[in-house]
């Protein structure tokens, strides 16, 4: 396998197939990493309230728990309504549990929508690149959406779930075997304890190293299995077997592709930190000026909180747009490159370079015709 040639082709696809950018940006948006925000974490500077359950005389723990929950709930509800009334000027009575329940329901809906959008976008990326590699023709965004909104997207989810479950069970079994002899020697003579403690510690660190290596192989396994689903239209079990077989038969080539992917991820992580600092400064300037102007327009009244609230309401969305927009766009291009890299790798390893365009599974979408588009 010519890895340099595959890299060049993946890079060419990124810059010449702009319809993929939409799906890459959507995929990046729903899987965006917020790691750089750890730089802004205040750690122990945040004030934390302790939740303590005190059992009174003649009171069971369950009774004490219920009493504490009622007291804490009433206090939280009072503080919440006080915040709405005094700080925001809203003369309403809202039960905090209702707000929390509504937000939880919205969070669940948002999670499902994000997951669906992620798998649909990934499926579209894989199938569009597969079609482009086979025919040289670029599809429109609408056609890519029809490719993504298919059974393959659901199969990608099942493939990920099955392989993750297998990996988790394998890791648990490994550490169960390492610590299973523990009851046999923990109460033994001092010399036996000393020897077996060192042996167990050594096996534990070997197990950690094995899990790290297996996690890398699992990542490549999932990539190739998802390619089998989207490119070849395989079923879930067949795709899992196909991905495992390709990792086993082409370990060197798959390993090199995984290392390239990991290198791209590390490079992105290293580049994003100074980029976040620059964008944060630009966002503070671009968003701060309209915010200050808006706060100045409403100042002069009796309340000091209103100008601050107006300034934040105007400036914060602009700040977030300036900060997040470029990061999501660039991360979307990275996702397009990585997806293209694995799609081309799968085709090379599977010998799909000679497949006739009429037999490309990625093009078998009812009513879909291949058309050249920017």
C-alpha cells in the first residue's frame, strides 16, 4: 500500500470536494472537543456547597434523607425565584424541579439529534468519498444527504456499540485474570505476599500497556468496520468480521494509517491552543464593543444590573461566534481529511480500485444520479 499516495489523494479530496465540507462541519459540530477550555478552569476557586445528611434521634436514614431533600429543595427553589426577581427583574414563580426536568428533557433530545446528525454525516462522508474514488464525479450536498440518511447510518451506530462492548469485556476479563489470584495469597506468609504483590503489580502495568495497544487496534477496527458498512453495504455482523479480518491481515498498513490519524489529532490539539487564545482576544474585542455600546444605551436608570445584562446578551453571542465558528470549520476539514484517508485506505486494502462505477454500493441510492458539483 502506497501511504504517501493515499495521503495526497485524501488531501486533494479535502480541497477539491467542497460538498464534503458541510458534512464535515456538521460532524465536527456534534463531536467538537472542548479540551482547550480546561486552560480556563478555575479548579478549587469555585465555591462548593456541601450536601450533608444528619440523622436525628429516632429517625431512620431514609427519613433523614427525605427530610434533607425537602429542605434543600425548598431552599434551592427560594434562591432560584429570588434570582429571577431581584437580578433579572422577572416577577414569576417557577418551581426549580420543573426547570431542571425541562432542561433534562431538552438535553436528551439534543443528545439524540446530535448522535443522529453525527452518524448521518459520517455515513455521507464515507459514501461520497467512496463514490468519488470510483467514478471521479462529485455529488451535491442533497445527494450526499440522501446517502447519509440510510440504514448504513444505523449500522454504523451498531458497529460502534458492538466493538466497544467487545473491547470493554476483553479489558474487564484481562484485569479479572490479573487480580483473580489475589484472595489466594493476600493472607499468606509475608514472603509470599511480597513476591505476589510485585508479580501482580507487574502484570497490572503490562495489562495497562496491553489495553492501550488494544484500544488503538480497536479504533482502527471500528474505522474499517464502518467503512465496510458504508462502502460495501455490509450488515453489522459481517462488517465487524470484515474490519477485524482486515486489521489481522494488514496490520502494518492499518497501523501506519492509525499512526497518521493520531498524528493529525495531536497536531490539531497543539495548534488549537494558540488559536483559541487568538480567537478569544478577537472575540472579546469584536463582541465587547457592541456590548459596551448596548450597555451604554440603557444605562442611567435605577438598576445597575440591567446594563450589565444587556451588554452580556449582546456581546456574548458575538464572542462565541468568533471563537467557535473558525474552530468548528477547521475541525470539519480535519474530519473530512481523516474520513477520506480511511475510505481510501479501505479501498486500497480491499482491492476496490478496479471496481466498476456501476457496481459501487455507495451509488445505489434510489433516484440518485451521479453529477459533477463543486
